[in-house]
C-alpha cells in the first residue's frame, strides 16, 4: 500500500481551467491518476479535455462523481476559501499547491478543516505522490519509482533531488509528501511519520526539513519515543543568515530560534541518521536499508 | 514587511492607545522644532530615537535623552546620516535617515506585550512579561517562568478574560490592570486586522498615576497579505532594504545577499539552501541565496545573472537546476541566451539534473561559452570552490604584477 493517495483515489481539481490547473491536471492524468471532476465557479457544465466534467461548486462535483481528494490550484486571495469549500463538501483530503496565502487565513482554514475531519496537505507544496499508482501534485513523475522509502519534505525541487538519488540508488518510494514551506500548514512531519508506521510498504523514511519553526524538533521527540522505522534527514539552511526569509515564507530564523544546527542536534539525539549535505541522502538511505 | 517605530505607533494611536507626543525629523533643525513644540506643551525631557528597522538601537547609541530642544537638535544632527551599529546590524551598521523626537515619560514600571504567530499550535499567541525594556529572547532564555502567554483561538481572538489573566499574572492591580488588559486586546485586534506576523510593545510603560503608555513599538506585516492592505504597502521603506534584494524582488526573484564568493542560481528555495550548504561543506562560501523559480525562464535567468554580477565579491557562479516540469535542454538554451545580454567574467559551473539533463549538458558543452559542466551536486560544489580559488589566485597575481 502507500499513504494518503493510491489507485482508488478519485481526484477533483479546484481551479482546473486555469493555466497551472490545466497543465498539471494533464500531467496527473498522464501518470494514471483518476481525475473524476474539476471545479471552476462559472464554468460548470463544460468538459475538461472532453473527458472530465467541470462543476461550479465542490458540493455538486462530489455529489455527481464521488470525488474524495481535492487538488487546489486557486490563486492566493481565493485559495483559503477553496480549501474550506473542499472541507465543507466532505473531502477526505485537500492538497493545496498555492503559494502566497496570508498566514492568518491559514490559521482559520486549519481550524475549519480539523473541525470537519478533512486532512489538509500544504499550502505552498508540490503535493503527494504514491509512485506507480497516483500522482496528486506538480512533481515530475518520472524521477519516482515504486518502493519502500517514505519521503516527507518542506521543499519542492530539493525533494525531487532526494527522490532522484533514491531512485538512482536502485530503491523506490512508497509515498512522497510535500508538506509545504509556509509557517502554517495542515499536515506536519509528525503526522506523516505516524501514518508511515501504519503502512506495510514503508520500511524507512527520508525527512527533509529546513530552517524556521520547530516542526523538526517535534518530529525528533516523536522519533525518540521508539519510532519503529529508520529515518534519514537533511536540514536545508545551515548557511542561512538569521532574520532573513529564505524564499519560503516559513524559512526564517527568528529571535535566534529555528536554526539548522538546533534541528540537526535534536534529530541526531533522537537517533535519526542526519546528513550534512543534500548529495548524501541517497547513499545514506541505501546504507540504512542495508 | 517591517514597519518603523513611528509608523507602528501611528497605527496603535489610531486604535486609541496612548503613545508619547512627538514627531519625525530628517534634520537637526526639524528635530529642534519638534522638541520646541513639545516644550511649549510643557515637556522638559525629550527622547531622540533613530528610526531604523534593526533592533537593539539603545545598545548602539540610537536612543538618546535631551534636556532642551537645542540639545535634542544637536543629538539628532549627530545621529542623522551616520551609520548606527547595533547587535542586529553587522559591523557596517545602517544609515540613520530619520529620527523620532518625543516628549519624555516618567516611568514607574516597564512591561513587555507582544504577539506572534505560534507555528506549533497554528494560532496567534499573546506574550507578556513584567520584565519590559529588555530583549524578550533574553528573558525567555534566562527566566522562562517570567513569560506568560495566551492563545488567540481562530474565530475568537484574545477574549477579555484571557487579557485580564495575563495582567494579573504580571502582578498588576486596579486601574493599571484594566488598562494593560485593554492594550493587549487592542494589540491582538490590530494584529488580526493588519495581517501582522509580529507585533511588540516593549516597553509598555505604567506611570505613577497608572497611565499606560506605548513607549516603543514594532510591527511586522505578512508580505503575503499586503495585497489586501494597499495603504500599508505605502509604509515600505526601500532605503532600509538591501538594494540587490529590492532589484531581485522587482523581477520576482527571491534573493538574499551573503558575504561569500560563489554566486548561486538555483530553482526552488529548498534546493537553493541545500546548494549553499553543499558549497559550504565543500570548503567554499556562498555569495547569495537565489531562487529563480521552478520554471527558470530566460528572462529570469538573465535578471539573475545581472544581479549576481553586481555583488563585487563573486569569484564563480554555480547554476544548479533540477528539471522537473521544466526541461534542462530549455534551461541550457536559456542560460546561453541570457549570457548574450549579460557579461559574466568569472567561471560558470552548471549542474543540470532531471528532465533532458543529458541533452542540456550537451548543449552547454557545444556552446562557445566556456562552462564547467557537472553532473552531481557534489561535483558541482567542489568544482565551484576550485574555480573560485583560481579566480582569486589570478586576481592576486594581476594585483601584484601591477604593483611591481
């Protein structure tokens, strides 16, 4: 198996008729993902690529198609509302790719999703892929290969780099989750680590963190408490100066807190195999899995 | 986006909080005029405060007290146009362009009240301490029990009972307790209304007759929310920002200047940080963080080259692109095309990986421009470090040759 998405996933795309939405919906379908519906308010009744029905509202789309996962490409001013609409319609999982959503909007959205039992992944993330069966996001499918390494990351291209190394080393991935680079996100490292322990396919986890916040330290506390799978980790931003936002809204060392050194120390202390350079991720996971 | 003290105070005053009387001045004469106006209203003490974004101004001599308008003018004259070095600025300091001149306040007690977005609990949190006037990080590190906090739950904000609880925890009573609780409630509302990512009153002063006054304030706004606050966008002070970072932002590039010698151009923020780390582990020093975006288009690559080459210390440029959706052959052509418009006279190391990486590398190798092509991240970083030290050696030789 895998976690979050698999061959049974019935995907809905919010913002399917926009430039990004159109391009990536095609890429997901090419990979084999079952895209059952799209939503663009005002474009209900149209067909996307002659095959996928477009609806005005998420509620209508769910009723007509039984979609259970939503992929969201809505622009920042409307994205928070789009996630809430997905939660209100009873989506099991909402994956929000959008970058640039105000942080306080996400405070409300996370509370709203939690109250309705919808898991949110992101925002500001590449999405989720279970190689070989289902791609829900903007990651390049071809670097992935089905296997038993779970990957969790706050980054996009750095994740592809790590995945590529794992694949070239002859291994593969169970599920890769981009949890997002924003300060307020729906699903954390700890949430994913928990889900991977219940997945028979996953035998080891690669966790790619970065400066800012304390999510890596929380994950370290969870791992220290008898976590059953080996974990390899890289923390980006060892050379980042304090007080500067490094691209991602959440990647900032504030008040001396959230440095890579602190995170690496906490993870090492918890028994995680921490590598100092991103180029060492592939070799380390091979070593760990023997 | 950081706001100046005088801007933050104006926003708090508009919400009914008490701030000292005063005004902003850009010259010594203007500062004297502000102080004379305050003296006419009865003030006998005046504070002259440098308006820079960096914290720790007091320690750097950016906050002075005067006994007369003339002295206030002289103190302002001495500060303006000069670099101010604080624990947060680095040795070169920042130039003071404006000062805030305020009426002196008789202080009985100093408190700390602040708001921040707590990422772990995913909600804003109000933080208060009876030890105001010092850095809250220092208090947190040395005496964590002196720090009290209350969460602002989504949809509910800071409830009055929570604000009262904080005021009591600070040991306040009566009128002062009610007034401080009111300030906390207002600060929480402002934080929400303006899309703050940090708001801080330090110190919040209580006078002998229980007046509660905002003596210093700092507000940081969420850049992602500025689209819905065009009035606040106008408060941006570009003179406080690094010029190359401003130029990069105009091209939608994410750039942070550093003091190393290897210029970096990478697609994606995480990979850009990872590339910097890889350079550092190979014994080199990154000159910058630069994310050209997932697409790495010709226009962006050209703009990135222009910005990289303006940093005088750059001895080599490392381009690291992981082609996902974007194809490496297209990136390679883009790099060559960009170099037709931008002169780059240091070695360029290119590492392309992902979609069509082999084709991309072939295009670079066939080009008339001399690229150092690398396959792995490891190899790219080592080659960049070697190329940078070679550039330095050549420059040193040329320098000694000229001198002899």
